[in-house]
C-alpha cells in the first residue's frame, strides 16, 4: 500500500498540545457543549470573520439591551453530516433554497454530502470531477447547460478532500 499522508507524523508535531487539550476536556466532564466547544466556536468564528459587533448575551445570543458585545456565528458539530445538514437547513430557513432545488456536488464526494442534501428535500446533482484536481471542474459553472446541468441549479457545493481544501475561487 502507498501511504497517502501520515497522521502519526502530523500528531507527533503537535502531540503535547493535542494531549493537553484532550485531557482538559476529559477532566472538565463536559464532552458536549462545554467551555472547550464555546471557545472553539468563538475562535473559529473570529478566524473566518464570522464574529459581529451585534449585541449578545453571555451565551452568544442576540439581545436588545444595549450592553454591546460580539456575537459568534459558528456552531460546533459532531461530524460533517450534521454540519452540512444544518447549513442547507439554514439556507432554506432564510429563503435562499426551497424544496426540490438542485445542489451540484462532485461525483466522488462522501455520502454525507448526499444525505445532507436529501435530508433537506433538495436534489443532488452529481458531476464528474476534474481529473487533475478531483474537484468540481470550475469550467462547468460557466457552461452548465452544455454539461447537462439545469441553468437554475441553486447551489454548487465544494468538497474538501482529505485535508486538501477545494478551489474556492
């Protein structure tokens, strides 16, 4: 077998920090929704620019009491299926997607992508990936109708593959 990536090597580079973080969570007794989750959500929201200066309470929920504060727009999830399901559900709640809308995904995606789409009443459209990148071929978005895709496909969903980020340009 040809090794793809060495997780053991990656772990060794950060082993002390990882073990310390895991031990803090175990010692706290909060395996779900504890301080570590709240801190992760705030740190990640800050990192990706999803913190706002909206008025918020101590738990990060918007309030209108004029106290000021920063609101975190990040939800820690147990896995990718949960995260994708919530994302599509949020788009439906905001009115940006409706039942039956098409979501274009690469054919080599993990099943969680398809399950999250169908769970929300949306229609997955599988397209062959670019042979060189294994990602959605960005030429498809410019020439969708010639590729057999509906002109009105509502959403193109990128897939990050084995720690390689999808091309988002």
